[in-house]
C-alpha cells in the first residue's frame, strides 16, 4: 500500500466515525517525508512478519498516530485545522484511534511501541531535537513489524535519559532488529532448499539390483 492509499484509508475512517473531525478532513493532503533518508514508518511497520496477519490494521493504526504527531508538531496530511488548540485535540483523537485499532486485534506489543513513540516524540520536540523524534519512529516502527529486543530497550533508556547518543542508538537498534530477522529468514529458506534438494536427489537414485 502506498502512502497515498494509507492516507485515503485514514480519511475514510475519520469520516466513518462521523465526529467533529470529519469536517476537517482535507481533500488534498500535503506531501510529507520523514526526512531525506526516505524513512516510511508505516511501510516499515506493516512489512514485518509481526504484522503479516493484520497488515491493514497495522497500517491504519500507525498512519493515525503519525498524523496525530504531525497535528501536534508538524504539517498534517489528512486533516486541515488552522486553530492550534483544536489541532492538539485532533492529534490526541487520532492517537486514540490508532491505539484502539491495535486493541481490536489484540496487539499489545504494537500498542506499547506506539505509546513509546508518542512519549519520545513529545520529549524530542520539547527539547527541539527532531533527530530524536525521527529515531523514535524508526525504532518503534521496526519493533511493531519485526519485534522488540534488548538492544531497542537499551536505546530507549538512553533516549529517555536525554543521552546525546540516544537517537543514534535507536536508529542502530532498528536496523539491527530488521537485519537479524532477515538473516534468520534466509537461514530458514536455505535449510528448506537443502532439504528439498536432498530429498529430490534421493528419489532419483536407481534401485539396487
């Protein structure tokens, strides 16, 4: 699913809720990129093995929480709200929408990760550290899609403590988590291929006379 598709689904979900946010849905959302690296937290979270059984729900949940962050700190894509106080309230409502979607599928790990993203983003923007906010999204999205780990937990501790290396540690933990799962998947694929080849070779041996 493309970013435009994800935003279209979010706008549809907001309209379906028929609340006050429905009137603020933008027909033409602003273009958005996390940074020059091309990080897409929605795609990262939804592409991992943890999300495979509920990919659409994970995409919508992460999109909603990202939009909530943008309403609080940046340029939203799905909603057009000029009043800053109303934008804050709308952002909180989208946080709730995203977390509720994950509750509906029972993904407590993803709920915890999005809650950490929200908290670390608030900390980052309060201190003027946008690098930390980006790193929080990178690490959280990787954990939602690929699972949390000890390295990620340690990186979060650094970030919460205001350590200067917190952002770098979060990025490193995200990359390591995805790489570890990919390596494991490749090893499993190699084992299957070897087993299949051995079985095929054995079936082609001529019978003994």
